[in-house]
C-alpha cells in the first residue's frame, strides 16, 4: 500500500496511482492496435513484451527496469516496421511501457506520453479506412469518452500541446484540446 502513495516530484507531484491511471489509458490504446504490428511482423515480440510490461505496472507491481527496457525495445521495433500503421502500433506499445515513467515536468512534450498512443490508434484507423479523417475523429471521440477524471486531472498539469506537422501530432492536439475542455466536476458541468 505504501508504494501506491509514493510521490514522484518535479514541477508538480504525481502519485503511483496517477501514473497507473495514465498507463492504463495508454495500454488500452496500445492493446487495440498491437495486432496491426503483429500481423505485419509476426516474428518480432518486442511490442507485445512492452504491452505486457506496462500491464504488470498497471496491475500494481512497482515500476522497474522491465518497463524501461521494454519501451526502448518496442520503439526500436517501430523504427524497422514495414508500414506507417505497424510503426505507430509498435510505438504505442513502447509508449505504454514508458508511461510508468511519465515525468512531472511542466513541458508540453510530456503530453505525448499520455496521448500519443490514442492519436496513433486514430491514425491507424484512418489508414485502415483509406485515409478517412472521419474514422480518426470517431476514434478520438471514443478516446475522449474513455478518459477518466483522474487522467484529465493529470493531463491538465501539463501545458497544452501546440503545433506539429504530422497527422498524429494534429490528432493528439485535437484530443488534448477536447480533454482539457471536459468538465471534471459537477460544478463545471453546470457551468457548461
């Protein structure tokens, strides 16, 4: 129980429970798209290992070298993936394992560790639908609806993401904006 109350400090504090909430959100998106990588590169176990390592942390284990190493290896797998979709799926798996080590630094770059897997899943959906942006928008809406108030609270501690020329960056920016506009209390819902 003591491990769950540990704080990670920087520009603000994050508890292990909050890190697990972020990792849970990222893992859900990575698990959704992992088959895309596994179908493209069935002999490469690195992204699956990263999702499994992330799941160990989400399920209550301490964060360890397991998550760090698995994240790096999944990102390496992404670099050698044969397609954009497979690359994004492997990167999402790496992001899931890396979420255990989200830094409490007030930098917009940290938001990618929270939302890039969701944005990548939306892009993978677009690619599967021949580039249809409506599919990406629908998947972002699903991601918005699956975000818990605790996740949104953590997200709001970071500055909003800005810019980005890639489609994933634009999708991440749209999701970031939508989540920040969500009411998190009954009083905020009454104001909207």
